[in-house]
C-alpha cells in the first residue's frame, strides 16, 4: 500500500508541476517534453511502433482511442495493419515520427527485443506514455535505466504481460497471502517449448551459427533500421521475419519470450526482489543462439518476514512431477508454475491462469479468502490507457516490470556462461565471474546509444 501510494503521489506531483510551468510560460506541453493531461472522457492519440504480429493485436485492443500514427521498418510485412488504419500517418523511422508528429500522447512498441529500450527511452524523453512488449529490455542495464527514466518523466508505462491483468494472478496472490498453502520457499516454473530448429524455422538447425549467404534485402525492408543498436550484419531470412528471438544479438530466448510471463505470477505474490545468485546448465548453447534447453536456478533472499525462495526455471523440458499431483492428472502442457508451500501446493498455467491447489481434494476443502485485489476492467492494453488518463499507475508499469525483466536478463547471463553467477544488485555487478559483466550492458552501434 505504501509503495502504491508513493507512486501515485509521484505521478500526480510531476503532472501538477509540469502543468504549472506550462501555464506560467505559455509554452506548448510538447515543447516541454512532459506528458499531456488527458481527460478520462477524451480519446488519446496512440502511435504503433512495430505493428506486425503482436503489435497488431495490441493496437486492436487500443481501438477505443485514436490510432494516429504507424511506424515499421518493413512495410510489406505489416500491410494488413496499415490497411486497418487508413487515417494513420505512416513512418519508417520512429525518431522521425516522434519529431514530426506532435499530437501523439502514447506509443505502443512491439519491435524485436534489442530495440525496445532505445525506442522506449526516446518516447519517454519526448513526454509520451509507453506500452512496451515483453521482455521490456534486452539487458540488465536497460531495465534499470527504463525504470528510472519512467519515474522521472512521470509518464504511464506498461509492459505487455497480459496475464498481469488477469484473474488467475490475483487469485494466486490472495491465496498465498491468506496462507492457504503455508510458507512458500520453493517454486518450479517451466516452458516445454524449444527453439529447434532455431527460430522455429522451416530449414535445418545449421543456422545455430551465422549464415554465410548474403541475399539481397527484400523490397520494402529498411535493414539498417531493423538492425538498430545491434552491430551490423548482412540481411538473412534466418533473422527476419519472426525468427530473431533465438539469436542472442536480437532476442531474449525462451527466458524473455515465455519466462517473463511465467515469472510474473511468482514475483507478485512472493514479493520477490533481485536474486543473490543464479545457476545455469544448458544444452545446445552457442555464442550466436540461445540454448535448446536449460535449467536455471535462482536464489532470492528473505524479504521482511518472508523466507528465502529457490526458483527453478526449466526451458525446453519440464520439472519433476509434483508429489501431491494425483494420478492421471498432468502438468499444463506448454508451461506453468508449481508453488511448493509448507501446507500444500498451487499449480497454474503460463500466465498464472487456471490456478488450483493440488490435489483437487485440498482445493475443494480450502476456505478461500475474499477477493481484495482490484480487478482490471477490460484488456491489459486498456489498463494502460486508464493509467494514461487517470495518473494512477498501470499494473505492470516499469517500476514493477523493470525488476522482473532484469531477473530474466540475469537468467540469460547465467545461460551464456553456463555456470553459477553471484549477483550484487546494488552495484549491478557479477562478483564471482568478471567476464560475465560484459553482458550486463551491451555495446551499441554508433548513433544508437541510450
């Protein structure tokens, strides 16, 4: 409650201060770089950056308001989205869009992971509210920086983890906080999917290394802008479209793809902070691509009166079958979570969906607590729009999702070195393996720095 109040107060104080300056100097708000105040009854102006795939779906859930601008580096890949919004202005470079179109209130970002931070930072510095797809950032430094900038800018932010606005995650919080399964000291989380062939491609796994072919860049694709802050390499279909996730330079692997969804219903109810150490064992890992499978074990310290937590992440495989899961009943097929409490266990799906105490006999016998956490009315995107207009924070704003993304980035560092890392969160440093620190903050291409 205290943290929530502080965040609300900060947003309101920042908005009031910006308003006072604007009134005194009669300078348009967009020149000051602060967020425009939007009445709850008013339709806000939204721009989409990265509008194919998930971005197209995000925009559809924002159609209660005005979609005024669209930006993407591949006009052919996003042709259907462009047709859906004939009145929106079209751009290829997000920097040009932010510079030229001053009526934008907020941006939706659904580009490849390696460009999330540079675009989000540019938008927040321009005073725009930001909805950014998971896993929010590509490295630890970016996660810290985005969370800090969002707080300073006073803008409404949201990471695209739709399960955070769902019923399941709220039930898990209420059940655990009410003590239904006792004290939780250990959690198993998993995603049974794998990147084989790498990138879910139709060709063979030879692309675990960089392709040597240099085909021409397809018409309509600005490859330089697609590369963005990453180091330049020739275009190849092994990277775009859709198959960029498995490459270390562009994607965040299964940890960023599904892990951030799956960790969400663990972080909130258990009030997790930064881990102290992470162990990783991988299979199929190379300097270029994420592993085919991995087991990553996090150790989180005590938080107030809450005990330390051991969180084990299984990707490309599944955890051991829970001892209290009745015969004939299966773990969720694609992925999920098992909370191991001193008085019982809770099992749920990837997004915290369909939580159940196991075995079912305990579920039926449990005295369930009252629903005390406010429910989101509408979609996860609508929760962000509400935050933009009300000044109240969205559920997965960057103060929450930044540390969540950071944990996933740390898991990827442990995977890259394929061993244990000790983490000094305050100083943002791996203490036992100096060579691992090069992955905390990656080197950007000239002209693309944060």
